[in-house]
């Protein structure tokens, strides 16, 4: 019963944070402009809003916000960084859905950006969002010392770039052809989905001006739940239908891509997930009761698949 | 005769700077990695190198370097920012060349990235390059105060984003359909190509810790040669062959896109160009003889079309 109540609290908190992030994104996208901007590319901005607003659990922003909250950090700065990270996540979905990539028609139960608009606009919408993410973090309105902002820009670029998410996507493209072994699959996933989730926790620690030890701990927490997230995603892909998923299902198997589920089976993967949750929550011990929502987040990430 | 010698000096300097930038890009791309990166996406890195190295006049980096040199700025920092800006320029070319955009097979006389590799890799190569540009500027190795680095990140994001280059490209997509008037064409071009060129000059001023007055002057200089660059490009497109251009020619007219050349003719455009060069060089008067190469750059940008 206590477990149930905690879960409900978590989902309420997740939904509340998602609304805050949605409002922040809406406001930031409304103000997106160059000083001296002369013409407004309305179609592009509509495509960007389609790709960013109105959906998603906003898990990465939640992790930024709740990690920063461990240190009573300024909510405005954390919300801006959280929104920037969500821009990066959403740009990656827009480009990932393109015909030359995953060729998906549906995302969160709605048409993908290139279906609702066109391919060229979807490419530019992704490019614009990625660029905007750095604009948001670097701006003076992100009320953090310049040294913190520039460190966040640097860490975000690394998590999103050729050594992180984009590199992981490139490895994923080759995966059907090259058939990586188990270590290769783990590496690919750590880059493709793990890097941004880890960055979310590291960003919260940086915003909160955490000690080096706390930073390291939260980075490891992020790494553990990033891996859990991917395992849960693989389980979902292997066991769900498109109706529950809101997007095409069974794609990994169709594409001949190895996952830990295909290598080890569903039961093994569930046991791994439980181990990762234990590891993640143990990392939060020094933060005591304040880390309650982050502990629940770790369970939530893993439980999506049950 | 004096004019001829000056031009040779400029072209020697441009070529020398291009070699410096090429070496910097080569070195930076060779070191591109996440701390703890586990797998190297080799195909992606080859595609990125194909799109960035081995070509181009490196005009934007030249403007960063020579503007910074007015203030005896640190060459290492200026080279890194110059290389980052070139990454942004090259990413925009890679995405612009895609089938869904301009659908070009040739760039600088070589196959475009999506022709040499494939579309998905070209999309990711562009995404990776754009992200890497921010990584380069924000990194501690860019030996500038954190406040300067974060200001550069912010200005670069605005020049490249929805209120700058990407916004201009989106307006350009609609141009064949919507047929903007003369003011609309000027606005579109100021965003699409002008914003990055202006940023190049502003960045040099920021790296050199210029006074507010000097910054404003160099920003106006960048704006003037950005406009001149686009006029010269339109003239080239209207009057050249693919052989001299190294890429497809006459595309604007084919696409039904208005340019100032199509609206006013070649002679009018040449007079406009001459006026912009006078305006740009006059803005450099307070910098005296030190600004000789920048004056030549303004003439070079305009003379490409003669």
C-alpha cells in the first residue's frame, strides 16, 4: 500500500513537472528570435512546436529539475536547462523519424513532423531546435554564473554529439549490417540513449553547485537509469503492440537489430532491470528522504516494461 | 599595379589562413570524443571529414581571425572559434544538399556527403557537426574567459538558429511558392547567409575584447559584406556555368526564386555591390593600416562575381 501511494505521488510530481516544462518551452519558443530579426519563419516555428509541445512524459527534464532540487537550486535556471535538454531530445526524435532514418509516421500517437509538414521543414525544425537548446542554456536569462553555463553547454554538446547521442545513432544505423556483440550493444545504447539521461542528472548537480563527490554519484545514478531506460525500451519493443506504444512496435526485430532482450530473453532482462534499480537507488542514500522522487523515477523507468 | 599587388597579398593571406583552419579542423575532429567514449562511429566521422575538410575558401574563419587580429587576440582561441564557425557553415551545406532540400550531387566539385555516403549518415553528420561547434567554443581549451565563451555560444546560436541561418533557409524554402517582394528577399538573405558572416566579425571583436563602439562598427562591417556576399552569389548563379562554379548553376531561376539580380538586373546589382564595398571599407577607417586585409576581404567578396 505504501508502495502504491509513493507511486501515485511520483506520477503526480512527474505530471506537474511536465506541465512546468511545457509552459517553459511554450514561452521560450514564443520568444525565439534574433535581435533585429526581420521576418518570422512561421511554418518552421509551427513545425518546431508540433515536434516539441503537447506530449511526452518529460523524463529528462524531470531528472534535471529533481536533481537540482536536491540542492535547493534556482527553479528558473533549472527549468531553462531542462527545457533546453528537451529541445535536444525532441530534435533527435524529429530527425530519427525521417524517411532516411527510421521512417516513422507516428510519434506519441500523432503524425511525425515530416508527415504533418514535409521533409525539408522537418530537417530544419530539428536543426533549429538543436541550435536553440544552446541558445537557451547560454543566455544571461539562465541565471547561473557564466562558468556554470559554459560548463553545461560543453557537457550538453558532448552528451548530444558524435561521442554521445549522434554517435550512438550512427552506430545504430550500422547495427543491422554489422551485428555488434553484447558489449557492442551495451556501448551503442550507452551513447544513443544513456548519454542524455546521464547528462540530465549531471546538469542538475551542476546547477545545484554540488560537490565533486555528489556530482560523481549523481552521474553514476544517471548512467544506471539510462541503461535501465534502454532495457525497458527494448522490452517494450519486444512485447508491446503499436496501440499501447503510440508508435510502431517490434521494429528492432524487424530490422534485425540485436538487443539485450533478443540476446538473453525477457526474464533475464527483467532481473537486470531490478538490479539496476537497486544500484541506482543505493547511489541516492546520502541524499536521504530528499531523493524520494528520484528513487521513484528509477523504479518508474524500469517498471514501464511490466 | 598597386591594386594587383594588394590582391595577391590578400589571396596569399586567405590561403595561409585556410591552411591554418584546415589543420585546426583536422586536429579537432581527430580528438572529437566523449570522455569515456567506448565505441567510435567511424563511418560518421569519415562523413564529417568529407563534409568539412579539403575545400572551401574558409572566408568566415578568415573574418574571425583577421577581426580578432585587429586587437592582437590570442591566435589559438581565435582559431578554435573560427573552426567552430566553419563546422556550422559545413553542417548547413550538408543538410542543404540533401534530396529533401536542394538535392545537390556536387559540392566544391566533389560528391556531396549524402552521395558519397548515404542520406541517414549525412543527416547525422550535419547534426554532429552543429553540436561539435558548440563543444569547441565552450571547451576550456578555448582560452578565453568563461563570460566571453558563453557570449560567443549565445551569439553563434542566434546567428545559426531560427532567427538566423535556419530561419532564412526555411523562408527560402517557401520563396518559390510565396514569391517575397524585394524587402522580403533582402530579409531572407540577411538571415540565410548574412547572419553567420556578421557573427564572424562580431566573434573576432569579442575574442579581441573590443570596446562597444568597435564591436558595433565591426558588426556593421560584417552586415555590409554579408549582403555583398549574397549579391555576388546571386550574380554568380545568374551568370556562371557549373564548370566555373563547382556546383549546379542557374538554380535560383530554375526554382522560380526571386533575387535582387532577377528583380533589378546585373548592372544595378554590380553598382550596389560597389556601394557596399565602399560602405564596408569606410567602417574600417578607425583601424587604419591594420585593417588592410579586411578591406581586401570586402573587395574580394564583391569581386567574385566579375
